[in-house]
């Protein structure tokens, strides 16, 4: 089961167009169920999730209250879960609308 962790500072008003842009499985080689957990240190971070041509989550608030550098866990972070087709381009965009903070995330791919 492939996974990728992400942790980075997001400046005031900044956008990261795809936090998993250097992930080996950004283009899925097989159909998979994906699970994304994302959290921020501030309440002003928004996330948009797309898979292929499908929007999985329109721009939505990210759970706040995380500690910078600590990867979120399902115990206290609700996951975004979806099924993706082989060849889908996985894109997770984060945008800060305030003074900036740190975004931490993990994505898991469970091949079908």
C-alpha cells in the first residue's frame, strides 16, 4: 500500500497547487481506493481534491489545530476517501486565506 506524507509551511495568502506533485503515484498505475488526511496549524487553510476529471472535494476548510510536522491520524482527523481509476491524476490543492501556517497531510493508495 503506497503512501506519501507531506508537511510544509504555507505563507499568508499562498497556494500550493498540488501538495503531492512529486509523488510516484500522482498518476495512478492501477485502480485504487485513496484515503487523504489533511490538517493545518491555522483555521484559514482550504483544500480542493481532484482525481482525474472528477472533483472529490470542492474548496473546503481544513481541520485546524494541528502541530507543525506531525502527520495527522484518523483518531482525530476525518479522512477523505474515494475510488480512483487507473491513470487518474491525483491533485490536492491547499490555499491559505489568512496569515499562513503549516499544512500536514498523508495519502494512502489501496490498489484494487
